[in-house]
């Protein structure tokens, strides 16, 4: 079993001196580690893993790169899309599968897919596979889905014990498809309404649904419906008034960038130890100055990306739309 230190160092275009300096050890030690002539201590493994932004088992050569999209990963995702969509809805994951079908149908509706998913059931397996690949390949770019599939396949094929529930995979696919539908097809006014009253609408319906269960008779039941309708009318009146004078295009543009920033931030939190270390050192200082969580997340992400010489144009655009113009950026 050969470690991946040399491979990752070359991919990062770093010299042995660069790695040694970052870890506070000698270049000779790095050379010995790479040749496998000396075994790093656990603390050194952790520092090396943090430097290369990978897991210790991957660095040691014990596990594969679970973030790598392979043909096996694609096959798993597409075959499960197909089998779940055309399933009978009678298994233990029935609820999750129904939600997945609804998400697929909603995406197909707004994407105007022709044929619709339900119309390909009698096509050949190869034809259905191509349909899912052509229309739902955006799932391949979702890092945490790829990571989940690769881990599931790795542990299962090697008969290793794990606690990964298949229902979690279905729910993740559902959330990603729903998110893609919103990202691609939500209108400017739709973004505004969702942001302003989305929570109120959800809360109102949940309260209504719960209170129905305590109705004592038909009159009581009718009263619950009337109260719910009144609450919706009030929300409607408020939102229609609030849209007057609002630049919906500018508002929606800011919200779309905000969502991208949030997604990038969450992905880094999940998969980058380097980012988490950077965040611990900087987040407290930034968050003390700004009350808006999205503003200080944007500034934190900007500082991190600048450190890595990455483009921050979108973040600067978001901060400008948010009227953040001070030098703290």
C-alpha cells in the first residue's frame, strides 16, 4: 500500500520544501514519507491531510477518492433514478420514493421535457438510461451525492460495515432535483414572494393541518377552513402591497448570488478541512461586525478565495448589491 503524498504534492505543484515549511518539518522527512521509508506520526498525517485538503485514509492509500465521479457512480445514480421512478411505491421507502417522483415530475414540467418521464416506461433500458443521462446529468456535479454513492458502493462491495441508509440517498436526490428546479426556473417575483412570505405560508398551512385533527364536528371543521382561508387572504394582501416600488430584477439577482454563496460555503464546510481551519480563525472577527449571516459568510468566503488566488467577482457583486462598501472586505 503506497501513500499518495508525492502524487498530491505534484498535483498541487508544490515542492518538498513547500510542504516541509507548511508543516514545520524538514524536507528530508517529506522525502522519506514519500518513498515510504518512514511512517509519519498520526499528528503529522493529519497535518499532511489538511495541507492537501483530503482525508487521512485517502492520503495513506487506504481508501479511494470518494469525491471522484466515475462511470460506476453515474450508473448507480441513473439506474436508481429509473428504478425508483417506475417502482410500485410499496416498499419501506415508499414516502421518500413518492417525493422523489414528485420532484422529477416538477422538474420535467418546468424544463418542458419531451417526452415526459412517465412516457418512457415501455422504452428499452438503454433508451431510458440515455433519457435520464441527458436530462438529469446535473446530479453528477453535486459533490455530496457523488461522495455518498462512492462510499456506499465501496463499503457494500467490500462487505464492510456501515450505517448509510438508502433512504438518505433518495432524499438527497429529491432535494437536489428540487433545488435545480428552483435555480433554473424560479421567476424574479417568485423569488421575492418565497423570500418574503414562504415561511408564513408554510407555517400557516402546518397550523391549519394540525388543527384539523382536533375538530369536534362539521362546524368546527368548517371554522378551521375559514380561518385558514382568512390567513391566506391576509398574506396575499400584504405581499401584493409590498411589491409596489420594489426592483424585482435587482432583488432576485442578489438572492440568486446569495444562494450560490451559501451552497459554496456549505460544500467547503463539509469537505474542506483547510476552509474549516481558516473559518475558525476568521469567522468570529467578521461576524462581530455584521449582523447579517449572509454578509459575513460572503466576506469570509471572499477572504478565503483571495488567499487561494480564486475569482471573487460574484461575491463583490453581491456585496455591492447589499451596500457593503467598507474596506473590511
